[in-house]
C-alpha cells in the first residue's frame, strides 16, 4: 500500500501566518502545498511530479485532496474532479468557479458549490470521511468553517515523527482564520479543523439601539465578560440599519471598527448579551502629572551615566545657547534631618534639547530563552508636549526639592566698585614728577592672574592717549607713557608721572589729564546672597536684579603686620615656583588669600602638590569665583604648567570651651567675664591661628589667667567640631550629647566617651583620606569664633 499525501490549496493558506505552513508545507515550488504523511521521501517526490498546475480564485475556500502516490496524471485529475468539499453557507459566500489546467489534458471547469464528499470514501485506503460544518446557529452566521475527520485503513501510515511533531496540536491562528490539525482518539485517523470569518464581520458591531452621538473617529471600549482587559477600538464608520432578529424589529446603530472585537471560537449567545460597549467618547484635556518633589529631586542622579546631566523644564525656552552661565537655586534635600536649607550654585550650559520626556517600560522576556530577564525600554511619555531640556557641563553639587528650584538664565558677572570719570588736572611740560590725587578713595582693584593677584581699575588718558601704569619708574624710558600710583594710610591714591628721564613728562595742556576708575574695595563687597536688589542704572528691558550667590574674594588692604609677614615671602619666591615651599609662599602673598599651606601628596595615581587656602577674614572661596580661577592661572603661569595641582579650601574646626572661674573679691564678675571672653576670642581668632596648628589646654588656661581679677580657673570642656562632623547630623548630635550628658552616653554602651577637658586638640595639615587614601583631605584650622558666642561658656565659682 502506497503512502498518502494531503494537499491544501495555497491561496487561502497565504492569508494566515506563515510559521505553521513553513513547517508543515516546505515545498513552495508548486501551486499546491504537500503535507507528507509517510516515510518514503522518494514516493513523495514522485507524487510532486504529477501535481497539476492550478489557477484558482483566491476567495474560494480550500479543498482537501487525497491522492495516492504513483497514480497516473489522469487518475489524479479524476480524483480531483470527484473530490469537492465546498462551504456549507453558499448564501453567505457566493459560489465561485475555478479553472484547473493540466499539462496533458484539456481545460476543465468545476463548480465548487456542491458538498459531495462521497468520492473520498471510494479511495481504497480511506475508510471513513466525516464532515461537520460550523455556523448553523443564527448568532454565528458570521463564522464559516468545517471539521473533516479522515480515517485510513492502516494506522501505520502515520509515522512516529509525524505524530509527535506535526499532528499533535499543530495550530495556526490569524486574525480571521484558523486551521488546526490534531490527533483523534482513534490512532488511525486525524482531524482537520478550519474556521474563517466572512469578510469584515469581526470588525462590525451592531448595538441594541440607535445612538446618534457616536461619530466616526471616536473611540469605544468593549468590555467582554470572558476577557480581563477591555478592547479599545476606533470607530471608522457609523450607519443606522433596520434589524429583524429574535422576533424584534427596529433601527439600530452599526459600527465598523478599526480592529476585530470577535474572535474564532466565540459561539455563545450569552457572551454577546454580557458584552458592554462604552461609546460617545469626548476629548479631555490632559492633566499634569503630580510629581512628589521629595522623591523626584533635581540633582543627585547617577554620575556614571553616559549621557549629559539634564534638567527638564516646564515649557519651551528660546535663546539659551551652550557656554552660557546659569544659577540653580533651591531648598536642599541631601542633608539628613534638616529642612529649609537653601543653596545656589553656578553651572555652565552645555546644550539645549527640545523634545518630550521618555519613560521606562519593562520589555517582554524572550520566550525562546528560558529565564530571560526583562530589559527596560524607553518610550515617549504619552500625551507629553515638546519642552526644553537643559544639558549641563557638570552635574549639580547638591540635591534640590523640585518645587523650590529656580533656574536663573540672565546671569552676568558683577564686581565691586562704582565707576567714576574725573578730570585730574592740566599737564605742565616744565614740571617733573607731576602728580594728581583721585578724589574718590579707595581705588578698586580686581582679581587677576598676576603675580600680586590683582589689577587696578584705574585708566589714565592724556590728550585722549592712554598711559600705562608700571611698578617702578626706574625701569621706564624717557619716552614711555608711564605712571605709578601711591596709596597712603587714608586709602587716597596719587598718580605720579615721569620726569623726562625715567618716564615721559606730561605735555602741557588745559585739563588734558583724565581718569576713569572705580572706587570701593574690601570685605564690605562680600555681600550675602540675595542682598543686592537695587540697580544704579536701569537699562532698557531690565526689571530687577538679585544675586542668588554671595559675593566672595573681597579683602581689605594689608595691615602693617600682614605686610611685614608677606614681604619676605614674595622675595623668597622670586616669581618662580620650583619647590613645594615656593608654592606655599606664592599663594600666601596672592591678593584675597589669608592663609595657605602646600604639601607633596599622592592621590593613589600620581604625585601632586596639594594647596590648602582660606580667604581673608575666613571668607569662603568658591571654585567658580574669580579669585579661585585667577589663582589657578597664576600658578600655571609662574610655575610648571605640567605640575599636577589640587587646591582645596581649609576644613574649619570650631573650638568649644566650658570653664568655671573664681575671681578676686574686689572685682565684678560681669566685668571679668567680658574681659576673659575678649581675651579668648582674640587668642584663638582667625588671625592668630595657622593651618595645622594644634590647640592646647595650657594655652586656654594661660590666656584666662592673664586677665586681671582671675583667681583660678577650672576648665570642664575643651573640644572641637569639624565641618566633616557637622555634615552628618547624627554624628554631630551624638558628639554634642556626649559633651552635655557624658554619663548618659557612658550608660548607652555603644560609644566611647572622650575624657574632658582634652589636653590637646590635634589639628592636621593636608593628608590622604582614611581607607583607600585616594581622597585627599585639606588642612584644618581650629578657631574660637565670636560669631558663635554659645561655643564659649563661663561660670563663676561662688565663694
């Protein structure tokens, strides 16, 4: 007995997914697709040579053709003519005719409207053919289908491979068509199931009444009782039709949707009755998403991200160009246990991006890989509108509460001093070393990358020709348009011109010597943040002014004591930075720097010179300030430009003192107490202490005993709190509790209590950090600050 081949007509099979058919029907070179049910490959190849060529209307329902291997072509044609499986519902699908053209026969016409399947039973190997057609119930007329069971005489014709790989639950489902090949309980038979929707039926929905407010392009949501997720579809067409079903006649609305809402297998009338349609959609304005300002902060993102640091704005902003300075202000959230702490920082704009926000969604795991992890995917935020994203050159230093953040875009550089234009006088060519005094002292000096760290704002013109200031006229030629300046103890500046030998004399003329300069200098220019609110002049379009950042770098002129101390350092450096000490001496004489220390250290990767600096009168020096940048440029200019450097600001240590004092009987406690406080604040002030200088208990006792009226003292507490400790509120609270209630801390058993008073408070110079040593810690400075009077506590010992 020869093998059996099953042929399914190709055009309909092309309408469904190709995954099933590429496995079951690998022979794509014929107009018929072969499903081999036998092991003999040679017999299959022989059969394929006798397959007729066919040209068939693609809308016809496929036929099942059973052909024995080795039959002649005429017999195959006869079999094909005699086997015709047509649709059960000819009234729904019109009768179609197709034409078969054989290579050695004439053209034959065959109508497909008949349902004659008796010819299958005439094949010797076929024992029984059973056809069951679907769609007989009224509510399922939109579904056309059939089930065909074919039984053969010898079950061994089905190979084991076919049973295990092909017949066992092989199924192909498309949107409106399904073919399923499966095994029956009888091992000598198999079942072919086929269902299909009539054209467009799965997208049509007939409602229970007439709804004139449903319009095309509106949306409907279909809630089916057998599905957890509703179906969202868009209405393409709406029409009113007359319907007569179930003994009821009336007009109803019929919708044509953009996607199917019925699926193969929907054969229950109860399902239709339990389906709810939500229609008459209306466009709604999208509400803004509520963002938790504490959860979604500004700043503090992952610094290891490859992309630029971005800040998302609330709208489109034009005119922002790369290289522009911005100031970000807001309430910090990165200080545990603290609220309301505001900060501002200067940042540079690296770029601007216009677009919509993107959100992460989990990607579906690859079903082909067992245990594949979901990978996040980025999609555009639905409903979002284009807005601006600021890309910063560097990440923000702090984390800010989102709803308190303000980004200042109109940022300009401002320095201290009011501009003056003044006529100094008239030149006289007959006078040597002619001089004039500026009327508005003090003269303003600005930070600059020079040897001294400053440059004058004075500009002198004679007969509208600019003359230049020099350090000393001794090096000037007789034709050089040069002058020098002198400043007296009253801060008055005098301009001195040459004598014709060392520097040119002034030409004679009436009021031909003019000066342009700025007056105002010193620490009074170090204004606090948001202190500047008035404009001296109001340019067109400017409504107001504010300084989100405090001014830094302002310093008074040197005192005599400071001049005596700094003069030798400038001579020793000789404007050449070679040794580590040269760097320290150079920085100490730089304008605006009060204290400096240099150490040769290693950060774990290379050797470098570490510089610790502090501003005049302990004023802070921001890394974005002119003073810091000009200091860096000067070090590169006068030192080795390839020498690795690191400049940090000192770590401040606030000294805590608590003492009991017995005074002599003839003195008043209030008077002696004020004198002791003044002596301690002076002895341990910023001007009297150096970087890395330890503080001794003996110094405290000696200073107090030198005050008239003191009999003896008993120091209870001598300790300090560093900036590093103050950054951690828990550490700071624990230390203050230890000082206030040592017995309570001792009873806790978790922290060791330092005996008080401490005989020495160690103050370190710059050194490598604890642990890996890669982080370098700056030098420390321990002072008793008069700005914190609560750090000094004095009590009288009664008699």
